[in-house]
C-alpha cells in the first residue's frame, strides 16, 4: 500500500506555494465555489505501462492571486497538509524550479521535483527527477489555471507508473486515489477561501 500511495504526492508538492500577505479590501469571491465537488477522471498512460488522472476543481481566489500562490515555492503553508513531513526549495533559476518533499506515507524517501513555470499561460509542468529512489518508474504532468468568474479553475493531469499503481487508482476507499484527490482539492479550496487579496481598484 505504501508503494501504491506514492503517486499521491504530486498534488501536494504543487500546493507548496504561499499566498501574498496583502491587506484585504474586499469580500472574497462567491464562497459557493467551496461546495463544488472536484471532478476526477482516470486516464490511460501515454507510455506502454502506467496510469494517469485528470483532476478539475474551482477555488475562490482570482486567477492572478492564485497564480502567485502556486508559483511561490518556498513557504510554510504546505505543512498544514496532513501528508507532508517536510518541504524545501532547492533552486529557482529563471522559470525552472527544483523542490524536495518528504511525505507521511514514505518518510524516508525524498521526492525531487522539477517544475517549469510558464507564466504567460498560467501553466506548470513538472516531473519527478529521482523516480527510482521513490519506488516509481516515472511521474510527470501539468497544472493549468484558468479564470472562472471571480475565481480560478484548476486542471491537474498526471501520469505515473509504480508497483501497485492500478490498485491505487481503482481502490475506492481511504488510501485510494479518489479519496486522496478529493482531500487535496478540498484542502486547497479551503486554503484559497482564507486568502486575503485587494478588491477592484
């Protein structure tokens, strides 16, 4: 099961950004977005073996503000997530970011992620640099942000292969992919609802 749950790390890694500490001058966007259920789809791997998923959900933070959150890779907010043991920014040069994260389900493994930031498209592309050390064959994907009314739509696509991946993807109970992705989306929705940001100028 520990191997099967290794894939779950990818979403949490990209929640490692901190919100701007600006004074709020307006009410946040419609809180009903927090009640929107995430949409989870199972994907076939782009390679000969492996699995994938597509996760879509809404957060009640404007696109530019949420993008700032997503692209600040050095913060303490990540430790609010129950699956995170430690996280640190290794390097940030131009649009290339390297981070290292440890997770509760595999605390002795350090997951080293490389993220390419495409600011013009609100797109993050990532890959796991040390899959063998993390009991995986490969792990990569992207996170796309899009404006949705007063808030932001998050689309996260991931592809991966590790021992037990098919079991993890299809297991419907606690410890499976669906439960983990639901928790991750709801955790980030709650975090976004607490974000302070300036109102219209």
